[in-house]
């Protein structure tokens, strides 16, 4: 399958971090999501029900960043992946999370993927 949906530039403010004080205040997190999905039906039907709703994915990602709190970006990313993979139409999901400017101006970023067993 080569069809993909990408949602880039998601910025959400949350309380994640392992260092003292990091979770005391809101910080920006930049998230990108890429989904491997069979889009053959939606190509011809032009029906939202035949694809993954981008707005719903965006809302779910933001909600996880805002409402939960973890020490590690890896844990946050795993929660996002678990949520995305609940949709049976998604064969593979990749999430990237960056925490801009926290390391003396440097930005750490993680990339995680999950693939449905065939």
C-alpha cells in the first residue's frame, strides 16, 4: 500500500518532561503524523466516510498532548500511536514529536512507528 495521509504542523501546549519543573508550566510540542491508509474508495467516492477524517485525527492528537502528562516524548508518542491504531483502516502510523528550543536553543525530536500485523 502506498497511499498516505500526512498532518504536519500540529502545535499543542502540554506538560511533559523529565527534568524538575518541566511539567509545572505549559510548553509547546510540535507533532507530525503520517498514516498509511488505503485511499482507493475515497478517490472515487469523494465521501468523508471512505477516508480517515483529518480534523478528527488533529483533535485527538491535540487532546492527548494537552490532557495527559508524561516524562518522556517516547511515552507521549506511544499514546498517540495507540490512539491512531484503534482505527482499523490505518495499516501503519508514524508520529514525530519535537520539543522546540529546550536544549540551549536545540530541539529534541522523536519518531515512532507502529504497523498493524498482517
